[in-house]
């Protein structure tokens, strides 16, 4: 039987293209889909047939509200669907585990003297963003290698060519010294063009330019310049040779294949250009059980190509997808040129797909081996949902703790666990700013208020809304957190606390602890998360105390920076000896003027 209020939603659906959003009892979006006919597509979910997959049955049982957006075409619906999935990350949509803010190499070409840097944010500022680079480590490696071949500046100095001396990067050959006029604007912009071309995979163009440049320098007997250009050429040729694959492939294409194992899938993509591997990325999909291969590949294509700049004219797939014409039309519009999507059945194309599939199988085996080593599992989180009467499985848990000794240098910590695994990159530390006395409850309120002031930015994944808040403390700490959450508009987020004395779990509105077995894996997981928040808070607190103990009265004197402070202590041995010194003694130290010497002695008393 269809719920009566769902029937009323279904009657409102039009026979037009658009997207639909399913919401659960808490108002959270759990699924986003697109349709050429909204009424027919959404109604199909609620038909009672034996062929409906188990995952769809679970989804339908959770649906309490339906929203929809009508679009002018199915292409527009597809684009909007991709954007909404990226924004809300619904639980029942196929999601790429590695779908995150990828690093890019940025070349600020609008600057008179363009810089090169690594960034995770893309702005509409006219700069060149080259990427998506699979990891921060890969981005750093690429950046350092580029700086060796094309030493563009990475500083933010104002360049007028009149600086008195260059920085260290000039001396180690990682910058050509435009700040001191060591390179002309014309030559520098030529280097910028070569850098961008190289990063975009146009090494053959760069090599032709460099070989002409080397020949011209040689003819002018500028042998030192010719040798530098020769070294650039050799470095680029080494990169090309290292990325060759043993198949005779012509043209530019992306090759996508996957491997599956029970509830997991790994999708791998090779970007190939004329026998050279330009890019290799992989993505893990969890909760893949019950999903057809065509659906997984199609979901990957939508999410992956939504955020890339460059799309090749050909995409090779391991198997067919459901809507190849629609996807091809969308990608062609995005590229500004025709795109061919096909499944090769023979020749070099088939062997290339098989190579990518084998790499996907190997990557999936590595991921499963790593995951099997974890003591936590989805089963534990599912049990927590039932024991604590939560509306959904707590995939993301945030834990908070306060650390202070007699009210000094008080700090708060926030740690994040996703699917039972810590996410250190999303940990956050808080210096207590507004509580001047020892009041753990007030400090907890401040930390929670400040944390939830961040969640207004839906695109900021670092501050994603958690499925569960865990407070280190008893009922008092929990109540303090609940007050702050209500003030910040986050009262719908479930919160619990764990008291150290008896390891009791408290929930809002319950005077008695929750019935968690003291030997259960569920309690052990919460204890582990609590202990990590405590460790993180203590470490930060100790660091601040250590820093404070190293502070000197000299730090508060304007004009005395680290270098002058170090020179004074080296000269006089201690602040006590410094107090007894004369002005002439102080001015013998480099950088100490008579006026500053007088100020130092006055403040030291």
C-alpha cells in the first residue's frame, strides 16, 4: 500500500522532464533522480512488483516527501541532477568515495608576471587551472617537477625588476628572478605559454618551440642558454618516455572500466594520448550491491565529467550504459565538439579496456584488504542506529572535548569519523575566546556555536552536517551542547554524551543511560572516538602551553621581532642581564637603534 500522503505527492507530478528529490522523515534528501517524464518515472518506484531490487524497496520505505523541479529538456534535467547529487550527496545515490575537492595546478595568466601554485578551489578569475590531480601528494610532485623544468615564480611580490636581491629560489634555480630584472617580460611569458601547454598535454608543441630556441641560442653563441634549454628538452622527453604504454593507440581518449566484489566497486579511468598515459585515477563505490554495471558506469560518468575542464573526443567503456545518446549529447555540448562513446570489441581498444579493468581489479583488492583490517563496519553503525533510536545510520560522527588546567590556555577539539574511520584532515581545534574563567559548560557552548556557524556553506565539505554528535562528558556537558546547537539552528542533529566514570551514554530527554553493553563493539567504537577527541584536545593544549612557556617579555615590545630577540639574548644571556645594560650596550646589537634601545629598557623597568 502506498502511504496516503505519498499519493497526494504523486498526483502533483507533471508529464514533463525534470528532477525529483526523495526526502526521509527528518527532511533529509536521500535520493535525487532525473526523468524525461516525472509522473511516469516517480510512480514506477511505488508499483508493487517482485522485480524491484532490495535497495529500491529500502529507499521507498524511507520516503516521506517528494519534491520536483521541471526543466526545459532532459539534458537540462541531467545537468541539474548531477549538481544536486554533488551538493546533497544523498545516501541512496551511487557516490564516488574519492569525490572530493581535487587539487589543481593554477597558473595566474592574467598577472603581468604570472605565478604557479597548487589550489583546491577554482574561481572564475581567468586563470588557467590544470587538473584534477588525484591526490595532494601527486599535486605536490607534479608542481615540484614543473618548477624544475619551467621555473615560474610562486611568490606574491610586486614585480618591478628593481629588487636589491633575489630570494633563495633564484639561487636554487626554481625561479628566474623577474624581481631583479634577470629575465625579460617577453621571455617570461614565453615560459608561461610553454608551462600551460605542457600541463595540458601538448608536449610536442613545447618540444618544437624549445628546439628552435636552443638552435637560435646556439647560432648566437649563447651556449649557456642553449645548454639550459637542452636540459629542459631532455627532462620533457624523459616524462614522455616514462608514460608510454605498450599499445599502438592514436588520438586522445578516456578509457573507463570497473571491477566488482560483493558490495564494493572500483572504477578506473586512464586518459591516453598517442600511446602516452596522461592521467590515471580510481574511485571506490561502496553500497554497490544490487546496482547494475550500466548504472554504476553512468553515475560515474555524470559525476566525473561534471567537474572537469577537458573532455577528449572519444570515451571507451567496458560495457554499455543506459543512455549513451543523452550522455554523449551533454558531453558534446560541454566540450564544444562531438564526442563518441563506444564499447570496443576487438583490437587495441579492447586490449586497452582490459588493461584498465585489470588495474581496477588490483586497486579493489588493495582497498578491500585495507578495509578488512578495520575493526569497525557498517554493521556496528547500523546497530548504533537501532540502539540509540536514530533516524539514520551515523556514517559521520563528530566528537568534542574541552581541555584546560585551572582555566588557562583552554581549548576545544573536534574530531571526525566516517564509517568508523578517522578523518584527520577534517579535525578542527578551537582556542576558547569568550570564557575567561573555569567553566567547561560555557566553553563547550562556545565551541559548538562556532562549529555550527560554519555549516551554512553547503559546498564546504569540511563542515558537512554530521549524523551524530558525541560529547565527552556527562549530562551537563550534553545539555550545554544542546543549548548551543539550538542557538545555531542545528537542533535536529542527534547528540549524545559519554561519561568517563562509568562509560555511560546519555541522550537528550533520557534521565537514565542508554542500554549499551559495556563489552559491545558499539560502545568500543564510541569510546575510541571519544578518546581520539580527548587526545587531540590534550595535544593542542600542551602545544599552546609549551609555546606560552617559551614566550618572553621581549615578545610584547614593538620593534623586537624573533631575529632581534635572538640577537639580544645571545649578547646578554638573559632578560635579567639585559635590564642592567646601558643604551650603548644595546645599540651594539645589529638592528637596535638608540630609540628602540631606550624603549626596551623602559618596558623592562
